[in-house]
């Protein structure tokens, strides 16, 4: 159709899209165009603002590399990742779920590690943490033989992929649940950390007067045939950014029971007080066991980067 005014544009685009053969593609793209056009109308978007929006999109790609995924970070910073997660887990958002964000730091091929072993692979000072995690189905039956990836930041707030001073795959490991559906491992207590702010996500956070911190957490990814792959995080209850997570990942259900021990016999002889323990049970839903695409594939080289804190 020949366009006469701003209202006709939306009609014209939707009319051309009506030929889309795949019904789901048609549904998504039609809704996208309607909402995008309505957004511009609602805020009376100027030409300068539109150019700035395009620059944001360009920068998301330009800032993404083998060791960093700016698009994933932006999705989290807008709460979009958590919305998608909660829409697709826990009976489509109706019940509590152990599902949570994958985040930008999962790497494939974590080292297979026996239960009870440590995932500290290079000197990493910090309070010892002993984790026991149980995996069960919705009828509380244990799930043996699940492959469980674990990864987390150091007590200094760096994932090993960001930090050339840490050994490759430090604070990462893959465990297999035993006959009772349990894994266990030793590590160090993770710290909260700032997300990078040298790209468009930083521009967004500064423009909104927001900090760039994530509260401390452990990541889990569990795979077992017959179950939907469970991607989860378990947050420490003592972090001051729990209620203002820059990535909006914290749900009440996933604030873990990390216990601080100032006395008593630790599970290993070389442990100093205080040390911590975490015992957590995950419920896996029936579904498809498929792995997500790793957001990153490599490890940073050279100097340890400096991540400013906007807090
Ligand atoms: Fe994380």
C-alpha cells in the first residue's frame, strides 16, 4: 500500500508480513512491529533518539567477543532474561521454580570432578565452602546420573574466564549425581561482583543512576535425559545487593541456606574458621535435556581487567 501518514506505516508493514509462512514467526514478528511502532508513538521518539537506539544495538554486537557477551548482559539488565525464565518454568510462571538465569559466564567442557572434590584449581584465598546439592523430580524421587555443571566467581569477584591470574576452569567443575541424586564439592565462598560497564550496558546503568553489582551466588546446570535442563543460581542471603541485583535474577525461592560456621569440626583438616556450608535441593521438571549455546568460549589473556563499581 502507498503510505499517507504515520498510522499507515504499521498497517503496511503488517500487511506485507501477513505472507510469513511459519505461524510462530508471523505471530512474534507481527507483535514486535506493533509494540515497536506503539513505543515510538507513545514517547514521540525523536530522530536523534532513534539514532541513539540504533547505536546501542550496533554496540551490543561490537562489544561481544569469545570471552564476553554484551547482548546477554543487556537482556539481564532489562529484566528480560528473568521474565523469559519465569514464563517458561514452574508451570509457566504459576509455581516456584529452581530455574534461573544462565548468565554470560557458562563455559562448556567443565572438568569432570568426583563428588567431594575441590573445584579450587589455583590459589584462591577465601572462606571454605562445602556444598551438597540434591536433585529430585516433582514427586521427590532422587535423580541419579545427572550431569551437573557448577561455576562461580572468586571471592575477589572474578570468573576465571575474566581473570588471567586464575587457572583455566578454576571454580568450575562437572559432577554426576550419585544413586541418591546428590553431588558434593568443596570450593570458596563466592563474592558479589560488578558487571562490566565499558559498553552499552554501562551507558544504560549510568543513565538510570543504577549500580552494576550482582549479589554473590553459585551457578548450576543439570542435564539428565527425560528432564528439562535445569539452569539455576543459588544466592547467599548476606549480600547487600540481594534486593537490587543489576540483572534482576534473585527470586525468593533461590536464596540459599548458606550456613556460617565459627567453630566446630570442619569437613577437612586444613579449614580455618569461619567456613560455610550449603545444602540445597533442586527440583527438575519433565522435559527436553538439551544444552544451551555457551555464551562464551574462551578465557581472557594478559592483564586482569578492572571493572569499576557504580555502587
Ligand atoms: Fe554469575
